[in-house]
């Protein structure tokens, strides 16, 4: 009896959700209305500011590169250490 009541209840909920659905044509009209005029405004900055931002991005990229190299080096060193320890344990 419990399963049948649950099934009837879920059918009622699903019917209520179907009534709230919009048709494709309505969705398309609202989408076209919203996406019609898209204007992006950029802030005007001087050449000096552009160069300063560019230099900051290059510096950050270089710092990220060094950090990545350190992580790779440390993981490579750790891998060789583990392999060395395993070989030493097996051979002794």
C-alpha cells in the first residue's frame, strides 16, 4: 500500500511541474529579447598602465613557472629516494 501512495503522490507533483513549464517558442522569444543588445564597455587606460599590467602578468607567470619547477624537482627527488630505499631494502 505504501508504494502505491508514493507513486500517486509523485504523479501529482510531476503534473504540477509540467503545468509550470514554458513552451519552446516563449523561451526563444524571451532569450532573443534578452540577448539582443549586448554592449561591453571597457575602461580606457593609458599606455603606461597597460605596460604595468603586462609586466605584472609576466612576473606572475614567471613566479608560477618557478613554483611549478620546484614542485616537479621535489617530486622527482622524492620518487628517486623511494625507489632507492626499495632497492636497498630488497638487496639487503
